[in-house]
C-alpha cells in the first residue's frame, strides 16, 4: 500500500496513473489530493494526470530513473542501511571546504567514483565537501542549476542510493557534506510545476524570469515545498549543511522572510537530530543581516559566500580590472578584504555606479566563505580557464597562503590543490531549440565583451563536458606533488598554530609596498609574506620560516623571498 499525495489547489480533478491504470484522487484540505493504492510500493512507476491531461511526474518525486519527463518511481527512504550512527556532524568554524561537481570530479562522474577519491581529501586536510546541485535536471550533463525535480537525485550520478552511499562514505572518513540547492528559480526543460499550482508569480521578476511565489496567494504551500526539500537533504540524506543559491533572487515581501523561516526549521531539525546543521547563503548584497542571529534582527543564516575576498585576491594576483574587478587590485583593498571580508561596506561601487553594502558588524570571520576559485569564477569565464592558466605556480602558492591562513572559512575548488590546468567550462545537454538558444546566448554574451566567437566553447558539445573533467594524472606529476605538498602544509599549519584560531574580524595586521609588490598579513605571531614581483624582494619580517614555497635567504632585517613566492613566518 502506498499513499500518493499532490498539491493542486486550483483544479477539479487529479488521478494517479500506474501503467495504464488511473486511480482517482480525493480532494483534501489546503488544495491537496490523495489516493491509497494497494498495488503500489517501492519501485512502482507512477505519474499524475491533472483534469484528464497527459500524465506528468510528481512535483515531489524522489526518484526519476528515466529522466525528468518520464514517470516517477516510488522510493522508500527507510530501505537504505546507514553506517554513520557515530557521526556527530560538521562544525563550520575552523573547517575547510572543497567544492565538487560529481560528474567532472572523476572520469566516471558518479557518486561511487567520487567516494573512491575521498582518501585524497582526507590526506589534504578537508573537513567538508560542497556538492554542486544533485537534484534532477534535464539531460545527462549540466552544472545542476537548471534543476526541475528538486526532491530527486540526478540518476546519471547514481540516483538516491548513490548519494546516500557517498554521504555515508564521507562520514566514515570524518568529512561532512554540504548540498548546493537552488530555490530562486527552476530550469525550463521538464518543469511541470505550473500544471499543478501557482508555484510562480508575475508580481516579481528575477534574472531568470518570473519569480518563485513566496508571498502571493497560495504561497504557504510553495514555501512549504522549499522548506520540506531543504529538510529532506539534511534528514533523509544525512547532509550536514546546505548552500543556498543566489538568495538575493528570493523575492519575498512577507514579514517573516523565507530565509528566516528556513533557518528556524533547520535549527529545530538539528536539535532533533542531535548534530549541528547549517545554512550557507550565496549573496552579493554585503548585508550582515543575512548572517546575523534572529535575536539581532537577522535571518539567522549561518554563513555566506564572500565574493569581495575573491575579487581582491584575483585582481591583485592577475592584474585583471574589467567588470566587477574595477574597484579591486590595490594592496590597500586586499588588506581591507582580508581584514573584514566586505570591501564594499557602504562605500562607492564603480561597477554598480552606486554605494553598496554595510559594515560586517557582529559577524565572525568563520561566517564568511572565501575562495580563490569556485565554479562561478571559473565556469563563467568565456573559456572556463582556471587560475593556473593565468597565474604562475608561485602566484598560486601566494594566493593559497593568503586564503588558507586567513581567519575566514576557506573553500577550494576541485583540483585547485594540485594547480589543475584542465578548464571547467559551462556545459549543458538540452533538447534542440533550447540548446541552440543557450549556445547562441553564450556566444552573444561574450562576443559583446570582445571575445572571438570562434573561441567560445559550445556548451552543447559533449567534448566541452569531457574537457572539463579533472585529469588526476596531473596530481602525480612533479609539479602536482609540489603544489599538493604546499597546500597540505598550509592546512596543517592552520590547525596547529593557536594564532590562526582567532575567528574575530579586524584582528589581522598588514604591511605592504605596492611599488615593490610585497605584502604581509600577520595574525598573532604568524605572518604570511608574499612577493608578487618576478624578482627577489627583501621583506622586513623578522622570525623563523615555517613554510616556504621557494628558496629564500634570511637577513637581520627580515627575509629575501624569491620572485613570485610565499613564506609563513613565526615572528620573534
């Protein structure tokens, strides 16, 4: 016996269809419909027919073994045998995250293949993996941000059982799992939600079109849809946290914002589960309200991505100043970023042509997730080139030192630890028509910024997807091993040095010389000194070198660092 339920408040007739047999559903309170079917159980395929129309997948389907347009399949969450009963969760403060896209992390592109590489992450010193979205999306390949079946797991990755095996394997090695979820929009292909109810509204607009209905009539159940989805990943798949995509596009004019409501429910679930659960927001608003506690009139989100630190690091190391890098690059801006996270804290943003942000008062450094590379900052470049395509290995080492020994919560993008040079490009697998439009839009966007159209990869070309897969043999090369050793050393120091445990903003000290291109960030008795010039430079920091990326010499006045190199120094 299986009870089928679906929310469809504005229709007059709904049936659940198994094979060729329709079973009428009864209207319940709140616009819900339900039916008990004795013949159905785990593994049964079904779909819903609204007012006699073509059967479509369940909006809350847990299993789509044949894709987003095919019938749903009954999935019993209780059938999986977990082995992580002793897991006590991931505490975000002090942790290091690792962003991972399942399909390109390994040649096989599955959860099981990714699990086989976890010992590499343990050896590196990673505390948690952040998975790009794993919910159901159209086609076999994609980033996952065009998901349409939010409650299911992409079958090409291994489906729901595959994800559970991966999480179980992570926990057995002391690694937590963060799931990236997208609630600000849904993809265009395979999106049947509007057949069932008012999941979207024209009252607001977003960069992706009409907004998800969070505050208009019938929005209570739409909010419940999203909150139940969030709780599912944490409860049924044992994830430790969620990364919420582009929260500035969650248009909600209610007194109780969806983010605050979600944080309340996640906190309650963590109490029942007896382990810490957390939410990380992607936000470009530079508004500390997002991550302030609810008692301080915040939303109570635990942490947020901080693009300003990325922009400051990248602009300083690479010299790029176009687009949103226009306000970044000077050493004083890098110091501000590494001191408080938000560079734009109410000051003028040339890119936006207005003032932007607020000071991060009341925020802990661990609440800001920082990175030199991530899926957006690589994949949204015209050719998906990683930092290693632009920066020397010495500059990569310098960037890693400033990143990993900062007070914030750092995140590496898969392969960054060995200086991977494989591109990570935008790829998709849409049907003709939509796929052609995506390809043309990509070409038009970057051609407007001066790129040769012939140089812009076609996201629909399977070769683009294949080229984006990590080449693990690079990690075994002499260069790859040297980069790995550097990053392992930095992470070991991060854990062993008491001075690097202070999570308060504004406690670092900085000295630098813009003309000779040296920069020093000091926390307690630990100084990170970097020479960004191509020639050796004397840097006035007196102490014992704990870690150096290249040859150095010691003088009474400090240390002379080789060109484009970094050193970690214990100050005497």
